[in-house]
C-alpha cells in the first residue's frame, strides 16, 4: 500500500514513501517549467537529444537573439536534473553554449522541454534495503566536435538506486580512448571512495568491502592493474595512477562490463530510443504511475 499522506514537498522535490520504496520527483516544477517557456502544449519526443545526423542549415548557425532567455532555460533545466539523471548529458552539453548560443542550441533546448512534457511524472525509485555500493564509469572519446575533448561520466548506486551521477567534459584533450576512460575512472573512484567512507562512518558498510566499478574499456583496467603496462602509456598524467593505487590497496575493485550494459553510457552521448530507455530504466528513472496501485 502507498501512503499518500507521506507525499510531501522539499524545495520542489516530491517524496513518495511506501512500505518498501522511496520515490522522488519534481512533477510540479516540471509543469511550471513548461508553462514558463510556453511549452505546455507540444508534441513530446522519446529522447532529450537526438544524434547529430542532420547538416545544420544557415539559420541554425546564426546567433540566438535572446541570450538571457536561453540562459534562463538552461539554468532552470539544471535544477530538474536533481531527480532526472536522464537529462544530465543534454543539459550539460547545451550549457557549454551559454556564452554565445546559436539558433540550433535553442531548438535543442526546446527539444528537452518536449521530452519533459512526455515524462512529467518521472523520478528516481529506491527500492529494497540491500547496501551494495557500486558504480559505472564511461567516457565518450573526443565526442565534442568543436574542441575534440572527451566527456566523463559515472553513475553510483547503493543497492538498486542511483545516488550520484556526473556528465562533464574533460578539461584537457585525451590522446587515446584509454586515456579518456582512465580520466573518467579517476573521477569515479574519487566519488565512490567518498561515499564509501561516509557509509563506513555511519556504520552502514564494512571498511573491508571493496566497491566495484564497472567499465567497458579493457585497456584502462589493465593500466590500473599492471604497472608494467605504463611504459607504453607515458602520455597519461601521473595523477591518474591514483586509480591503480586504490586497486592495489583493495579500496575498490574494477570489473569489465560490455558497452551495451554500461549504464553510464547514457551520460556521455545522445543515444537512440531503445538503448536510452534501457539505461534510463537501469538508473531507476521511471514514471510515478508505475508504482502506484491502479
């Protein structure tokens, strides 16, 4: 049974509690967002960002006239990613154009609103009481066509629910896919260790447990496990060997996962409908209607 009396609002976040689950969403905020930008009535889409398969026309390459409006929209979208990790990559990518947005960027931002209109009541579901800290790490090598920088991403889980996630362009250009993946692994490792130490301090997790980080790049895992391999990888900065030290200290464990099972892939690049929905579900992002009794 769902106790609707437990539905309350905290800074725009709706929290629904059941006997064995917690569901958080931002339905009211999403509705107000569509109303603010006059998108209450629009045709919904299945993904927040389409893959770049079309050649931009001349109008797309022109500067968007109302820069303030564009910045207001991106700022508003950043707030909704608190409960919508499925929006993180698209919002992150568009936020990089806030200095000088083009018409094409405005169109892409409106597409995110169209996606939200079809997923208004979506949020994150946390179910069960198993404490199993693990994470997925991924990167999109040279994914930004403008400066060829890669995007790092991770999704960290406690049990079945995602508790933290990241989609961020790397600060420096990676010279190989292994380097890009290893940078992402470094960022993921820092996040996992922080959460682990918090859980240990709260006496929820044993300090001897090694959280698993799943990654789809075998070379990056070899680099973290085999110091002899480093002779062929001197272009990778010394600081990224932090991952290897944590593996040797048994603070974390690395495991390979196929690319089509790496949940963090949703946070690195635009995906087609089928894989996008698969990974969205894996993150625990579902419709509120799916957990309420009919």
